[in-house]
């Protein structure tokens, strides 16, 4: 078989196009997505020289170089002053750069550029984003709730978080289970420059199934990426329906529903369920609750519509 140079070249380029990355340095960097203000930041680079020598590693902040490591000459490390960037020299080398006292002004783009030594001087660059987080000073709070509710009441609870940068995300849990978005209204308020306060209002109709031994736990969780999280919990109680009759003989939730409020529930089931689903009010497991959320979404929309 005769060696066909053109075919060989064509084949080579086809393979290079498909697997071209494998011929490079396979540069990968690790820049934290978020870090708390005042903390240390560790920037890491991973590359494979495949036996070739390293020429230089350079780090840039928003395209301004602040750290250079070179393998030629006496001074192998050079620092370039950039506002807010404080390199810890003794902890930094070719594969990692450590910055101390992160401040909000260094939020932005970090890039690493690695160059192989001669003859190739092959160069590769990777970029990633860092956000310096200035969290709220205080924990979030829940306001607007009463300590007791009766069936048919509406619970309207507002969770509020102090100013922060960036804004916190607020999520709700009822008895440990996350609450779907349709029962929640959220808004944010800019306080000073970049600082933002967050609010989230949860509104739902009270049904017996929501209560565990007469108690319902509302929890509001505030978090900023995975670097800051606080939460607050509020327990509300189910008010006994016929306090005069039942006195303290048995807790309200163990009683069979009395006629004076079963009408309300009946209406709730009829309103949604003309298909004849048999889930009764006495069921209090998760499938029933999911049904309740659906129903209450319906109820909430009816209430808004009437308004
Ligand atoms: C850079 O420093 C880190 C931490 O001290 C160390 O694990 C790593 O091996 C060093 N890299 C080089 C190329 O010396
Ligand atoms: C808030 O949540 C959204 C959606 O999950 C996410 O994209 C965003 O990064 C979060 N923000 C913070 C500050 O955690
Ligand atoms: C939940 O309720 C459904 C329907 O009422 C029932 O079929 C199911 O077995 C119940 N599940 C549990 C874990 O109790
Ligand atoms: C409404 O209920 C159905 C079945 O009961 C369930 O598949 C669906 O996920 C529920 N929708 C919401 C938004 O919870």
C-alpha cells in the first residue's frame, strides 16, 4: 500500500478538529463563585504540560494583570498593584494564588493565562466570575402572623431580610416542606447603592391537614449562594372550633369536624373536585397536602379575582 500524504494530512486535520483540545494544555481553573467579605480567596489553576516546560502563569482581574509567575530570570514572581487585590505571596505559586481580605470591589472576572516554554509558547486562558458577598447583619424575621388561627382564616406572613449585597434569596417551608411559589409574593428594595433588602410574603388558607398535633411550623430561609444562610421559625396553633362544648377534653384536631365549619370545606372540595376524587379531609398525608395546595391556589385566585 502506497503512503498517501494528502489523505494522511486530511485525516490528521479531521482528528485535530474533533479532538483539538487534547493537544492544548487542558487548562482548568477554580475560582469560587462567591466568597464572604473579608475572607481569603483561593484561585487555582490546573494544566497538563505533557512533558513540556512551563514558561509563565499570569492572573488577571477584569483584564488587568496582578500576578505573574515565570520560570526564567531570577525574580520568578511579579505582582502588579490593583485596588482591592492583596496577594499573599508566601501562599501563592504556579498553581494557586491566594488573596486576602476580599472586598466588594474585587467582584468580577478572574482570568488565568498559562504559557508553555519555547519552541511552542503555546498559550491558553480561562476566565471565571467571583462575587464578594456582604451579608445582612441580622437574621431574617417573620412578621404579620398571629399565634392562633381557625380553619378558614388566612395566614399572611412576611419574611424580611436586612440589606445585603447581593440580595438574599428567601424561601419558605411549612412543616419542613418547601412551599411552592404561587402562594408567595416577593419584592426587593434598594437601600444604599448596591445594598438590597428582600421581602417575601406567604399567604394561604388554614385547613386542618396543615397542622401536626395542632401546630404548624413556618420557616423562612435566607441565603446568598452557598456562603451565607440563616433562618427563622414561627409556630402557629390551630384554634379549637367549639371551645365551649369541647372544653379541654380533647385537642381540636382529634375531633370529627362539626357541622358549623364542614360546609366551608365541602365547598372547597366541590369547587375544585367535580371529578369525584375521594380524598377526604381526614387524610393528612403528603398526597392530600399536594391536593390542598392545588385547591388553595384555586382559592387564592378566587380571592384575588373577587377583589
Ligand atoms: C503551590 O502551593 C500549594 C499549596 O501550598 C501546593 O499544594 C502546590 O503543590 C504548589 N504548587 C507548585 C507548583 O509548587
Ligand atoms: C437566588 O436564586 C436564583 C435562582 O435559584 C439563583 O440564580 C441566584 O444565584 C440566587 N442568588 C443568590 C444571591 O443566592
Ligand atoms: C396517603 O393517602 C392516600 C390516599 O388517601 C393513600 O392511598 C396512601 O396510602 C396514604 N399514604 C400514606 C403514607 O399514609
Ligand atoms: C396538583 O395536583 C396534581 C395531582 O393531584 C399534581 O400532579 C400536581 O403536581 C399538582 N400541582 C401543583 C402545582 O402542585
